[in-house]
C-alpha cells in the first residue's frame, strides 16, 4: 500500500498552508480551493483523474480510477487526507514562482469501489484486509503503521490557474524536477 500511496503522492501533490492559532481565524493561501488533473493513462492502461482540495492546512487527495482509456467507466475512488505546511518561496528557471512545502500523511484513507469488478476484486483480495465490500460504499482503511505520520517534502510551481507539484520522501526536490508538460502532474484550478 505504501507504493500505491507514494505513487499517488508523488504524481499529484501540492499544497498551501493556513496556520491556525487559538483565537485566530484560519489563513487562506494561494492554493485554497479545488485543483484537478485532466484524464491521464496509467501503466496498466487504466486511467485517472486526480483532485486536490486545499482548505486551511488540510489537503485532501481524491484519486478517481477508471477501467477504460477515456476516463468514462469508473472503477474506484481513494480519498487521502493530509496536513501540509507551506515553506519558503522559490523562483523557477522560467521565472515562475512557488513554494517549498511539507506534507504529513494521516493514518487512514477512504476507499470506495465504484464498479462490480472492483467489488469482486476487493472481496477476493481482501482489500485493506477486510471483506464485505459493497458497490459505492466507502470503507476507511488503515495506512501501514510505518507510513502513518510520515513527512514528505515538496516544491510546487504556480502559473496562473495551473499548479505543478513535485514530492520526495527524503528532502526537497530540486526545482528543475518540476515537469510542466506532464498531464499527470498538472492541476488546474476549478
């Protein structure tokens, strides 16, 4: 599950930080709101549309998987709750700006099978270590205890209504690794 989660985090990612102190209101940032990718193809020829939702210091990733190559036949939805914090500003070689950030993994994710084939597979494979999967019914799954609470490091470039994040599990990635031509890593403000 760590590999799947890390792939989702590495391929999607961004953030914003709204620090909150007692008796103060949450601060909004340039990332506040909903950001979404276009349909992109995975190595197994399934497709995804990923959505980031930023509110305060909470970041929710919604990874919608489809079983066809046109993002038309839904398969499953994973919702991953994270907390994040924006760090120092950075300027990219193209003159665009962004920030460093950190993201902390939670201890659970929500998984919803959205097709009969997903229900069958989830029950046969005991997805998340449980049976009893039902179509369009969400279950909360524990993240591997070695990953829960883990901190990841990232940078993001912001260009108008486009967000380009890059994440690493050990240190802040170089700004040169942000790929503005990759559909999987391009999020458009909704």
